[in-house]
C-alpha cells in the first residue's frame, strides 16, 4: 500500500471545480515539498505542480496546489473533458530516504 | 528541446538481468539529479532509484535494493539502471525522469516515453 493516501476517484461537472486530497505523514508531506502529476492512458506522466504550489511553464493556472500539515490538495478549476486523467501526488520521505507516490486519483468529468 | 529517451527494455526470464539506458539532451545534464520510476500494468507510479548530479547520493526503493544499480555518465549525458535477479513483479514500464534544480523541492519535471520490461518464463 502507498505511503500517501489519495481518493481513488473524483468527479465533477464541466466548468466546476475538482479537488484531490493527498494525506501523508510528518516524514514526507509534513517535512518536504509536494508535487502533483497528471497522466493520460498510455502516456508518460506530466509534472503539474511542484514545491507545493508552483506550476511549470505551460501548465494553466486552473491547476493549483496547497499544503496544510501532513496533507496536500490539488485543485482544478473550470473543469474540462480534457482534464480526465489520473493524478498522482508525490513527496520525498525523509525517514525512508525514498520518494513516495500516492495511489493515484482518476478524475472524471461528468 | 529538453528530453530524455529510454532504451533497453524487453522480455527476460525470472532471475535474469537487463540494463536500461537513458539518453538526455537539451539541458546541462551534470547539473541535475536523475531518476527511474516504474509503472506496472494497470497500477500506479513507483519510484525506483535516484542519483544526484555528481553521483554522490544514490537511493533505491526497498523493493529493488540489492538487485538494481543506478549509474550515470555525465560525459555521455546518460543514466543507466542495471537490473539483476529480476522477478515477475518487476514487470513494468520504466521511465527515466529528470529532477528540477535544487531548492525547489524534489520532483520529476521531464519524463521519457518509457521502456517496457517484461519478466516472464
């Protein structure tokens, strides 16, 4: 089982907001930066958010990240059908000396 | 264009070995940590190993410790993953991924297209 806990699925209507939670511990999210990845079927993941709330060039500002204590959240506003994908959170775990991912959340646009 | 390209995947019998390679271009390779991440069929992402820019720091997932070895050649802009004693549960797409500059938190900002490793008799 993954060190980081995510809901298996999240759904929302087009134009609405989707939020994905990622729960960890004091050795990973509580201590280190969180990143978020988007993955479409059969393709490589894409970095969406790094260092909790920073977006790489080219990532729209509809995507945002936040962190509180040992949990992090990815927000997607103005949901589009093209946002249907799997989303993973990740963070370095200082106790394990390993990078840990969440199990992934499938976003469905109703 | 900043990119990384994996090669070396294939079919191997349990207990066998395989060496994956990742060729980087479009950035100053020697400035960045490099990583391997894998994804078993229908499953989520699993970090495998990381090597720092100078190879001073090397880390492995517990699931591959003692069987896999990561190495890099900054003169050739490449990072390899030597995999020994392969098991069926090592079957996955293996991605090479670049880390962002230090100071911005650990993450993987550039990914390759992946190379498939199948361990089966």
